[in-house]
C-alpha cells in the first residue's frame, strides 16, 4: 500500500506525524486497491476501530463516554478534548451534537480533517451495536465548510450489546 | 434543623460513600457505594474505628480524638480483607449530634473498580473517578502504541547499525567497526595484539582473471581468517586487499607468530575459480598493546603498518613484529590516517 502510494517509505506508523497530503495518498491508494469509493472505505475504517479486537482499547475509551448510547452521543462534544488528554498532539476536528427530537440528532463535524465525517459514521454505527442500540446514520450534507451526519435512534435497547466492565483493562 | 433521615437522603445523592456517625462513633447510615464494598456485612451499628483503621494521623482510637482532627485529610483502610485504602474527611454535626465522614478511593481507585466491580453509577456525577480511569486507560493505550513503535524502530536501528559495520562483500567487519573496537580496547586499557595483513599477488588475480575472480578470492580469504581466529577476535576488511585482525588478551609472541604463519600457509593454498586457479599470499605486521604505555588507536595502527612494511621489504609471505627501531622508516602511515594503502 505504501508502495502504491509512492511515499518513498515502507512503514506508515500509527504514532508518528506525517504530512496531511501523505495520509491522503495512503487512503486513496487503499481505496484504489479495494476498488471502492473513499468515503465507504473510511466508514469501514471507523467500524474497524471500534469493533476489531486489535483496537479494543479504543472501544473501551469510547465507552467511557456514557452508560447508554444517548449519553455517549452527548459525550462526542468532548471527544477532541479527550483525545488530546491521551495523545497531546492529536487534534481532532471539533464535533457538535444537536438534539432535534427525542430520537433525532445531528452531529456537525467541523473542518480540519477531510473525510472525518465518514469515519465518524462508521464509529457511531459500530458503537450503536456495542451499546445494543438500533440507529440509522447517514450523511446529510454540508453546513458551510462543516459536514453534518444525521442520527435517528430507533431503539435504545434493541439487542444485548457488549459488556463494559470499568475494572477490566483492554487486553 | 434537618432530620437525620433527610440528611442521609441528601448525602446519598451527593456523596455515595458517606458515613453518618452518632456521638459515640457508631455508624448510623452509610452511602450505597461504601456498603457495596462489604455486601454481606451491614455497616450500620458497628463502631467506625472497628471497621476502619486510621493510618494517618495515627494513634486515634476514640470519637473525640476523631472529631479533634476534623477538616484534616484522613488516610484509612478496611481492617478486613481486601484492605482497600480510602481517603476521608470528618465534619462534626451541630449540637454534638455526631459527625459525617465522606470517603473516597484516591489512588486505590484502579484496584477498587476491579475488586468490587464498580460501575459509573456508583460514583457521584461530580466525582472525577471515571475521568481518572479514562485517563489511565488512554495513557496505557498510547504508551503501548509508543512502545511497539519503539521496538520496531530499535529493530530497524540494530539492522542499520549491523549493515553500517559490515563489509558487504566478505561479511567481515569494516573499517568503521574496527575503529570502534580499537577505540574501546585502548580506552579500557585492555591487552590485545593487532595484525595488519596485506594480500600479495592479489592485484595480479584481479588484472588477469577479472573482478569476479578477485571477489571470490576475497571471500575465501575472509573464510580462512575467520576459521583461524577465535569467536571474540576481530577480523575486519579495511581496504581493497587489506585486513586488520585484533586478538583480545593475546600477547604471546610465539603464539602470534604461529597464527601468522598458519594464516600465510593457508592463504597460499590455491583457490579454484571456474576453470582457473588463483594463487596469492600474504604479508603480516603485528603489534602488541604492551609495546605502548598508553596505546592510542592511531599509534597502534601506525606501528602495525611499519611492521607490515618491514615484512613486505624482506620479500613476500613474511611476518614481522613491530619494534621501535622501525619508527619512521616510511614516514607517515596511510592506514593510521584512515586511508587505504596498496603495498603490492
């Protein structure tokens, strides 16, 4: 993948800083390799981050956001600050949750990281599964330079969900 | 004045680890989270100081003693297992009606959530416990990611260093590696002997049979030298057909001379290459670290060079030891300046 992206380096490391354009090159090479549009690939990336056992630590960190899915959605406003607590030079675009009706929300992803809204759709979908909630998520256009995701909560306790034990540590 | 039950109901919501004490220091009511730590053992009715041991301030065993440290930070632990450590503060109720103690986990929070299977509902909404747990996990995850990155980088660094210190054609150490080793030996005042070996007739092989034959000969030469030395000795290729051998802890001239003679004999064995046979020999100059008061790398190499030069002058296939009379027969040595030198 790094070869296809013509980066001039073999390893793309999670904990190192790269130029934004380089990140985009890797993502585009990935989309090409998979033969699928980039937004779809990014949604899968978001789902992977939450649901794959390799990244269990991240799922746990997100679950700290709330005891149920709605509380979790409200905690998203704090997500960039929480990320910065963990890794001081990791800055995520700010997020803003609006509650339109009891089961209708929208999440505004402010600019700063192109494609971040797609990753968030994947993350939110996987987290709904994690909490056992049934939710519908979709892109609902732009507001200025910001991207908006609409969230419709159909059922809060649709399924059992996965357990979250405060005292357990990720692997 | 608020009734005791109302007070308890209020405390339950604000600080779920409260203890309400009567004048005699007996527990009247406790918060739900505190009671959860001892599910089979109702705390109400027991003497507070029999449930908990006061670690700091020490030697307080009575209710008046407790009230006297009101406002100060108390360090307590359960008297029975698990002895979870708790922090607390005691505040007397008006009219000598007893006291309220508020407890929290402090740094024992990590063990406590595991030991007692606590959930976020067990903490008050203003308690930073959940944020602390979050932070601990976030830092561990970030550290783990950094650690794996460091391991990979370290592996890459070791490989790069190995490569930087290896002569790629022969697999022997290179000039840079030899310089490092010699530097280490001289600064640690270790005893050693150093041989400077130069191939004879190698240029002829290269000229008549080509570079492929030359490379093959160098590889065979390297193999012989590794076979004739011990594992902790150093064999380095420092120039086209020049080698330096360093023998750790070896000073005995008889043994050194026999090693040199054996090296020359084995290097003179014909080396088949395709349909041809290559014949070379070697000249060797040897110096012992004991020949110097405080050996310096450049000085040692220069001395070995002089000995080699002397060996070359007395014909091919000779081995000479360095002695002081050799000094400056040949002016400044090229090898000790870090350049290669062709004696052939």
